[in-house]
C-alpha cells in the first residue's frame, strides 16, 4: 500500500468537491482500498479512511486534538474546551463536564425529554401544512435537548435555535474564510448568551438543570465552564438535529416488520438507531495533528501532519462491516465510530442513544404508515456531506403500514 499523494481516478469525484459532497462514499471506498492513509493535495490534509487506522489514531496521544482544533481556529477565537485540550488538561475539563452530560444529568432530564418527544410527534398531525423532518422534528428535538440540559424556558427556544444554527458552522473543518469568520462571531454571541443565561439561573433559587450544577462547580474557571457549554452546542446541536432527517431517509423504506419491532422492542430500536448513525455519521471527521511520525494500519503519517480521521469512511469499511452500504437494522456487533473513540469519545453518546430510539419508536407507533418524499431530497453543499435541507413527511394512515 502507498501513502503517496496519488490522485483519485478520473471517474471519481473528490469527496470535498461540491458534487463529491453529495455522495463521497465511492471516493472513500477507493481510498480505503488503495491508499488508506492518503495525503490529499486538495486540502493539504492526511485522510485516514480505514476503520482500524481511524480507531487507532483516535486513541493515540500522538494525534493531538488540541493542535487539530488550533489549526482550524487560527486566531484562537474558539473557546477552550475538552476538544481543544489534550490529556492531562483534557481530563481536568472532562470530569466536571460529566455534571452536564453524565448519567445523573441524563436521569434528571429523561422524563422531560420523553414528554418533549411526545409533544413533537403529536404536533405533526396538528400541522396545517405538510410536516418536515428537519424543521418539525430534528431542529426542535435538538433545541428541546439543550432546553432541558440548560434549563432554558420554552420562550427562549427560538433565540437559542438561531444562535446554535449560526454557531454550527464551526464544526466544519474547512469552512471558507468568510463563513468561518461569521462562525466565530456566532460562537462569541453564543458564549455571551450562555454566560447571561447561567447568571440568571444562578440568581434564581429553584433551578435543578445540569447547567446549573456545572456552573456551580468550583473546579472550573468561568471561561472554561462557558467553553464546555459552547462546545456542547457547536458539537452537538447540529449533528443531533441532522441525524433525524438522515436517519429517516434510511429507515422509511423499511416495511412493517422492522417498523413494528422498533415500536415494541426498545433494545432493537437502540440497535437500529446505532446503525443509522453508522450509515450517515453526523460528525464525519475528527481533526488531529501529529506530534511525531506515526505508523498506522495502512501507512505512515509524518510529524506535524494535519490529519482527518474520516469517521464516515471508517463506518463503511468492508473489512469490518458486512454489506457496509446497506441498512442492517439488527446489526450486532456494530463497532462504528460515529461517537469517536478514545479520550474524546462523545460525552453525550448515552443521551443520543436514548433520545433517538425514543423518537423513532414514538413516531412509528403514532404513524405506522409514515413515508418520505418520492423524489430524492436535496443535500446541503457543505463540507459535512449529505445533510438534508428538507425532508417532507407523509404521515399515512394512523393504524397501519399501507405498503
Ligand atoms: C448524533 C449526535 C452526535 C454525534 C454523532 C456526536 C459525535 C461526536 C464525536 C465524533 C466526538 C469526538 C470528536 C473528536 O474526537 O474530535 C464528539 C465529542 C463530543 N460531543 Fe458529541 N456527538 C453528538 C451529539 C452531542 C451532543 C447532543 C452533545 C452535547 C449535548 C455532545 C457533546 C460532545 C462533547 C462535549 C464532546 C467532546 C468530548 C471530549 O473532547 O472529551 N455531542 N461527539
């Protein structure tokens, strides 16, 4: 195998070119097979596409997340957080981060979130116009999750949604300079908003939100606490919102047997939700910089290299997943990397693994005949590929899957 900066064959579109973003998977598969550790001339980055190599590098301290984020932010405007630090400083921030996203926090918001999901699903039928999975499910679900974690009253949800959406551009490791600059302004506006909100909570006397617990923790400086909150929003709001549309895109072609099992068997619903995350990794890349030259399965990366672990490619590596491009709703085991791996493993994985299956089960229970559009929906042309702009839903009969 070669690690040279070879070009893709002419028949394949580069995964970062506008047309390639609609379907980067053929190019990923070619890279995986031919140059799993690839120096990409287009971006100047090393693209690591094999599952074994991605899994190894995410766990390897010689691949620095702190340097990976610094390369992106350039002017250091992004707040300090777990993702901008390496061990041991990383652990100092991640431990209190558990107050926001750990098991006790999750228990405290679970019942409220179940109610939020019910409200969203019931609200679909009450709409005059055709419901849309992005506008009416994914976006309000993501905001509801942060509403519960942060103790945001419903009247704040619209303002928070606007801020979160604007700040989400910071997730794109190669946003063009103008949108990256707008993203940093939005991140700063978000931080100010969260600062004011946390102060208002602290001035009240009955707030029990996970945010209040984090804000009261003495281990963190104020700017560190705010950095953790911003990271959660920038890293979590968009991916969660988008997972719903992308997941339904894969799930709704399934017939009554799978649909019914999702509503009746919570374990199956969780397994199926994980498979949806595998197929369309909501965070398709993790950025790192090497502190020294490292040999990975499939090739060597030099010191000081900007590296992207291409999670979306690893999740469809045929060496690990049989029928990698197909939805296998009961796929077990499913060692996908959608939540990352190693020290930066997503702190909210348990929360997402609770909310997403709950939504799918409630949705298919209420609307067993739910369908997507007949035409292929449009994808946003952003670097984070295959994000739907809209996904109209047809609710179908209430009582049966009318196949
Ligand atoms: C479908 C939804 C989500 C997916 C697929 C996802 C995926 C990921 C991935 C891949 C990472 C590792 C990034 C890296 O190693 O560079 C990560 C980290 C993180 N995620 Fe998530 N995430 C999701 C939702 C959320 C939500 C909703 C929150 C917060 C409420 C959140 C909070 C975090 C935090 C705090 C980290 C940093 C952990 C650390 O650096 O130690 N995520 N996530």
